[in-house]
């Protein structure tokens, strides 16, 4: 059973991840990553999927360079990822069923909302089917939030911008590192199942989160 309900007064503010949590983009990122590593003759595998899942572009690029001895700069790798991703995000990405309805419901109750994502602002701004910047009171992207979600920086920044402390803020995430990090930093947490995810063990994840959802459609059940 959930340790918190997903409606106030269980929390006074909410922070949401984007990829996986609000939008099923695992397939798009797999396409980006597979193409990137194929161009370098490196087989794409589960280790890569897990390693890049919670790292931003900059940290992910450094990891790739160190792990595979690439003779490239992080800046060049980030630029390649951004260019490829923008083309895919323009027309392919939409929110998971029920996600927008839940966001609008919380906003109708006066709950401040933040998006905290390791994705790049340019990529999110390119989306034609989702105007993410109108759904949230603040959006913290990529390096704006500091380090990867193995560290609490991005959650603290989002919480600070909302003006509500961790104990009264719930974080919605789909990765183990992010859930564990947010919990350790004093936030309430809700885990989202991502169907077919290469990096998620949902049964383990729901055991460390305060609440868990298999889809946004059942948020009120």
C-alpha cells in the first residue's frame, strides 16, 4: 500500500521527471544511443542503458569517453546527441495517458509544480505535441540542476524555486538512482512503471518509494 496519497494534503508541491515518467521516450533514446554507438562500432547493451539513464548529456558524454576510450570531446558528443534528439522529439513525443490531466488537477488545487529533468532545454522546447513550459511553474533542465540524479542537486534547485521544502514535496520518478536520491534528501517519492524499460526493476523500485503507479490512468484508484 502507498505510504502517501497522491492528492493533497499529503504534499504541498510536486516535482516531476520527464522521460519515462511523464512521456514514454525510452524507445526514442534507445534509437539515439544505438545510432551513436553503432557509428563508433560499439554494441549497445544494458550497461549503457543503465549508465546513461540518470546522467545528463555532459556527464553521460564523459562516461562514454572514459568507458570506451573515445578520442572526442564532451562538447562534440553533446552536440551530436542534441541534434539527433531534437529531430525525434519534434513530432514523436507526447505525454503518457492521464499525465496531463493529473498535472492540471494539481494546478487547479494550487499545488506548485516543477519539472526536473536531465534532458536538454533545447530538446524539450522543440516538441510540437507538448508545451511543457505552460504546465509547470518552473523547469530545471540538464546542467542547470547541477550533477546527475545520483545527487540531490536538481531536486533541491526545483524545490527552492517552488519555495516549498523537501518534506512537503513529492518527487515523481522512474529510475532507482533518482528515487533513492530524492528519498535520502528528505522528499516524498512516487515511482512510475515504464513498460519495457531496460533500466528499471519496478518491483524493487516500488519498495523504496513512498507510492507507486503503473500508469497515470490509475492515479485516483
